C-alpha cells in the first residue's frame, strides 16, 4: 500500500518528514483524525498542521510563506491554518493532517525505532526514512502585522528573520 492509498482509505501513516518522524491522516476523515490524536495522546484542542508535499499544491499561500517553504518550518496563516511543506522526498500527493510521532510531550523521534511501540502498533503504514535531524519544525505566525516565532526549532530565529526580509 502506498502513502496516498493509505490516507485515502482512512488510515494513519507513520512517516519520515524532513525533521522528525510524524503521523499523518486525511484532514477530512474524522475517524482517522480521532485515531491519530488517540495514538499520540494529544488533546483535540491542540491543532495540527496541514502538510502538503509541494508548495504549488497549497491554496492561497501568501508571499511571506513562500519565502519559508518548503523546509523545516510550519507557518500559521491569517485564517488560522498551520501549513507545512517538507523539503525532501515527495511521499504523497494528497494533503494530510500531521503531527510528530511521539506521545504528547515526549521526545521527538529521529529514527523509526525511536517511535513508541504503541504508536507503531496502531498505525496502518510505516515508512522508514532512516535517521532524521531530530529537531521539530520552527513555527512562524504570519497572521499578524509582523511575523512572530512561536517555537524555534530546526531553523534558527535569525535565519527566519533573514528569509523574511
């Protein structure tokens, strides 16, 4: 089964992003979303980002976001969407809801073997991408007049500011 086939069938995929291992599901499938959140132990109030595998696939992407994506950055847009476009192999062609593949609050998994056994047992598809950098994406809020860094991660704040100039 491919990444896209699993997502379209309502599955949850464990996959390598450009930062850490993640979980992905169909953003329009409530049952899949519930499963993904339950596997992670994440409260539904904590939003997850939409991941696209090409910048060209993201609707209404503002110019500032285009300066940061693709790459290990999550941008928060004025409509509240969190958008992520990894810089790496294109695993799929459908947008997914995604989150890191660690129990909520736990360490970010760099290798497939670092992913909690209960999470691995609960997914429908695992994709091994070898060892990853291990730093989560930097989260940049572009919803206001000035960009704000909500979480510094793989891309340092100085680099984000330089890219946005």
